[in-house]
């Protein structure tokens, strides 16, 4: 079975580093904010943290892919439409591949509040 590593308690992989993971997830922030803005149009006082659990694995010819994503219980926002939209944005991020046979699990919080 593949090994699994929980970020941020992982050492650096040859191609998938902590900074690469952070950059990819931060790069999805524009899409996450677009999801949030659509949600606050329906629920103006919606604010809090949405924590995403992301599983990254290597895929031949593609690099690192998100093989699973979910919203964790650590989230303070429970808006279903927002969660679905954010997860759709997260599964499309591009990452370097982790070491062969390794799954990397990341818990990444997005703190959201109206401007």
C-alpha cells in the first residue's frame, strides 16, 4: 500500500515541497474567493474558516494530482454550496508529483470574511 504523509509534519520530497504545496493552494485563492463572493450574495454574514483536506498523489504523465479533497470538521463555515465550489477549485490545482508510491495529505485553512 502507498505510504501516507500528513503535511506539515513531512520532510521535503524530491519534487513536492511544502512551499510548492502552499503556492498551489494559495494559487487557488482567487477561485476560492469567487466561490465565497457568490455565497455571501446569498448569506451576507457568512464568515469563518473553511479547512480543506487534500490528498496528493503522483500520476504518470500528469505530475501531482489531487486524488481526494474534503472539508474538515475544523471548519467553522458549513455552507454546502460554498464547500462544493471550493472543492471543485481545489481538485484542479497543479502540483509537482510526490515521490512514487507516496500520498501526501494536507489540511489547509481558508479564512473568509466580507470586506
